[in-house]
C-alpha cells in the first residue's frame, strides 16, 4: 500500500514551486533583518527554506523536484550549488573558478556582491561561463538513477522580429552589393552601430549564419581593403555579435571569422587589435572555440598586444589570454610564446599587475610553468606583490604562485624564510587574506616550520 504524501511544512503552500519559494523566502529574510519581525515570521521562513530544499535537493523519479525515492539516491556534492544546496540545472563558472547554478549566482551578483561566495576572492568581472562538463555529468547521473533533469532555461530569447530581419537585410545588401565604396563603408558603420545599441538584434545572426564570412569577403573590394576604419568596424561587428551566447558557436564554426580576428590582431591599428582581443575573449567562453583559437595562432599576437598595446588593449589581451589558458593545451602554447617573461615584466613595471598575476596563478598549476616563473626571479617578485599590492585578489594570486614555487623547489623556502623574518608578510596574510590566500600562506608557513625542525634535529 502506497504511503500517503507527507504534509507540507507549516507555512508552506502546496502550489508553490522553487522560484515562488525563493521570492517568499527573500521577503521573509528582509522582514527578519529589519528588526521588527514576529516569531511567526521566523517560523514561516524556516518552513519556506525546508520546502525549498525539498523542491531543489529532493529529486523524485519524475524529475528534479522532490520525493522519497530521490532522498534514497545520494546526490554527489559536486552536483549541488554551494548557494542553494540544490542540484545545479545550469552550472556556470565564475572568475574564481568555482561553479554555481546560474540563477543562484546571478541573484548573488544582483544583490551587489562582487566576491566569490566560497573563496571570498574579489572579482574583477561577473562573466558567467557555462560548465558543460558538470552539466553533462549531472545529466548522466540523473539518467542512471532514472531521474529527469529539466532543460536549461533560455537566458537569451532568440526571437527575431520581421522588422529586425528586414533592417539587417537592407543593411547587408548594401555591404555586399553597393556600387560605391562609400555606400559600403556607411552600411558597415550602420551595422556596427545597430549591433551595439540593440542587444536583441544580435540574435539575427542565427537566421543568417553565413553573414560574417560574406562581410569579410566584401572587404576585399576596392576602396575597402586598406581602410583601417573598415577593419575596425568589421572586427567590432563580430565582437558585438559574439556577446550573444547563441552566436558564439556560429562564429566559432565560421571558417573565416577566427582567422580574420587573428589577422586583425597582427595587422590592425590599436582599436582593431583591442576589439579583436575582446572578441576572442567572448568567443573563448566555449571550450571548442578555445581549442580552435589556440591552434590557429592567436597566442603570439595576444601576448604582443599585452606587452605593447594601450592600457585598454592590454586588459583585453590579458582577459583573452587568461580565458584561453583555462584549456590545458593552450598553456603550453602561451609558455612557448613568452607569456611568463611578458607577465613578469608587467608586474615589475607595475603596469598590469592584477591581470598578470591572475595569468601566472593559472599557469602555476603546471610544474614546467612554475620552473619558468622561478627562472624569472618569481620568488622575489611574488613576495614583493604580497607586501606592496593593495588588491586582495592580487595578493591571493601572488600567494598561489609562491606556494607552487615552494612546492616544486624547496630551496626557495630559504629565500621566503629570510623575507618573512624581516617583513612577516605571510603571517599577516594568513590572518587577513582571502580564504584561499590564508590557506596557501599557512601552507608555506607550515613548510618553513617543518624545515626548521628538521634542521634542528640534524644538528
């Protein structure tokens, strides 16, 4: 005989789904923090939280949403959002490298937070990158356990109106067929403007996927080929289109687009090179694009731009390099292209410290990269950054690199120990830094303590 369904918790409403429970819980928390809440408010908030956990963590045989059978299937911790404790329907990675469910982390950022909830790392941007691997693992686990994972909610509605299609076609026919170079140039400028101002318009590329290749081909006509403004406008059009998530794969699959961006990185003026780097950064949100971009030779011109570009161009290049290096294969390419040398000099020159440290921290996961960093006087450079930087994120990244150096080359512990006896930087950071920085600093201090103990024992 089937067991009767459990009664809803006090204060919970049977017809409320997870989004409605979240909204009610936020209202109740706001009332509680205002200081004038009655005891019933706290009881109702507790009931709403319990109902929300049942709705999101409890996974029934009919899908993500509750039931006794779900409780029997232990959900791997990796699949649960650190914020909501629910199974992640749309896992995304933020700048710190941590994964959250899209809706939960968006709400966190919308509340004005600019740090990672788990690591407390201060973030320079709030770009969300889909974690396709974790999503696939969650989907596979659900299938193996007879569960249904809901489809990812569409974050960008790709509804293109007839008016937008008509506007695009009118502009595009001028780009490809106008009898005068002046008419083509103006049409290219118009397309740049409309793709910048109208975010919904960018979805039209899904209806016209060959447009980028046709536009690039149109540049070879007399009057356009050697015009630097035309090049910048075209690069910026690709950048504007690439911001729309659905377009990233379309552009990445275009045989001409990425090669055109890399060519502009090498041959364009500073505006074209900067916007090319920005476009490569947005496109590299997809791992498949990371691989193509790396293989097609983007790393050399990006590193050159990081070294010699304007301050805006350098930042665009740094963001693109960091994103590309999230793919392991691209780290070796970056090392061969001289990224360590350029990044170390940027740190020493105080010209792009935060971005360079972020790149080096990412590279320091590999022993070969750490050895190269060490050869460029990395120990002294990281110690100086820890002492002098006012940015918590920079201190953290310098600490990550220093920990890697001391792990792979224990002779450097003496240099760190000498600096610590004078400045006490690691001790201070172990108490006041971000969670990650404190952990790394404490790790080095423990290494130093064991080394000193061994020296005394051997005497």
